[in-house]
C-alpha cells in the first residue's frame, strides 16, 4: 500500500521536529552578533532598602533564573528606612557576594530622585552612593559624574499629563554639560516614542528597564507571555568594563513586550543572527510544494512580511522561538522583507532589501 504523499510529508515533519525539539523559552535568549557579545541587562530596580518589596538577594536570584547577564540595584538615595543604617550602599554590599557566586554582574548604582523638573536619574558605575544624598540635585548629579558615573534619565513621562514626556530647560542644561548620557525609552510597561526620537536626535543611549519594586513574577505574568523590559548591550567582552564601553558608544537595544527597538546597525545583525534561513526540504519529489523549516534561536517572536516586485506585502509571518514551518520562500527570494516589530526609529520598522 502506497502512503499518501501528504501523510508522508506530515510524518516526516513530525520526525524532524521531534529530532529538533522546540525548547520552552523560560529565559531571555539572544545570539551574539558579528564582533560583539549580546548581554541582557536591567539597570533599574529596587529592594526593601528603598521602596521595593524584596531582599537584595532575591533580585539576584530573579535575574539569574531569567538569564540576565548584569543588573543594577538602584535605590533612591533620598529614602531612609530602618535597614539602611546610614549607608546607601547596603543593598549592593549584601547582593554582591551572591551575584559573584552566580556569575551575575552587579553594577553599583543609585537613583537620584527629584520632582519634575528635572525628574529621576540613575547613576551607574559609581564608587559610593552616600555622597549623592544631598538636597541640591545639580550637586548630586555632579558628584556622581565626578565618580565616573554613567547617568541616564528615568521614565521621562513620569507625572506628565497622559504620560507624555516634557523637555525642560533643566534637561537642556544637563545635556549641554554632558550629564545626560542616555534615556529610558522604556520603563516598566511604558514606551516613550518621543524620548526614542530625542535619543536619535541627540545621539544618546537607548535604555529599557523594569524599575521593578515587586517580586518580578508578581508583576510580570509569564503565564500570559509577559516579561520585564531589558536592555541588550553589545559588548566586546563579557565584563563590567565591556558594558560601560558599549553604553558610552551607544551599542544597545531594548526588548519590550513584543517589540525590539534599536539602531539598524545592531538590530539588523541581531535579526540575521537569530534566524537560520537554510531550508530543510521535505517532499516526495512530486509536484507538491516543499516545506520550509526556519529556526529562530532567540526568545523573540519576529513578525515578518514579504514584499514582492510590485510592492505588495504578504500576510504577516510570525517566526517564534525554535523551529517554524512556513510555506513562504526564504528571505532572499524576495526583493524586500519588513520586520514589523523591530523598530529602528519611532514607527519605523526594520527593512531588509535584497
């Protein structure tokens, strides 16, 4: 009895997928890109040592479980509670041995917290958070800069009407001094396209962070696909120094909900490194279309449309993590591919032209 070709094709696909199983994506996972390592980072979070709800060691364990490479616990230096004992470095000191043991890079940081303007700023790579506890916000940022800090503006839409960011003269002054080096285009559950454009216009680093206060699993529900926003940092080496150099050179991208946001210089090679477009053809040598299996090695689901010679877009193709069966030809069979959910500027998707 001759097996129906469609049945044989289906069985062959099942055998292939069983031989190459789809692995559940419980962790953040992105491939390296040519010349750089891709590190997954969250540079804004809190513990009970300011206004958070967990112990510093919990922040370390959460990050390790999710596959992060580096975090910064950025307590509000203006916040005093019974745990501090006069030392704003206490949470860092408690978390550092555990982070070292688990091979998680813990970057010393603090949050300088003021009403708007100028708002809140995180200072990373500092030596001591205590001097930043001063009533003069300009002095606080200056003292951070004098320690060699990397300073970025947090959640610029905070306490603004409809959460639309406003640029004040205080921010122009900080920018003129070189004391704003990056901005959070994403904070928690908010994306600020206007701030994204400001970063593009002023050549500032794109950052996306969780600003988590709760236990991470109590705030972001993994069961429905939620995840903390993270900053992807493209480094020459996996080290704190490598992260700092990459941030100074604006080699970052942001993973937020179902969006990947960054300069084309970095998100295009990240897309290309994630998708293996070498075909696995499964057919019986007849007239039936072959099956195409594409492998997505990242944790990100890419939404792709193919554009033909007439400029007509296909229906969206969603390439989820792992192996994907598609009836579409591979990318280089089309003059243009648009990756809809990878943004290279506000409202502008990544295009790949062949």
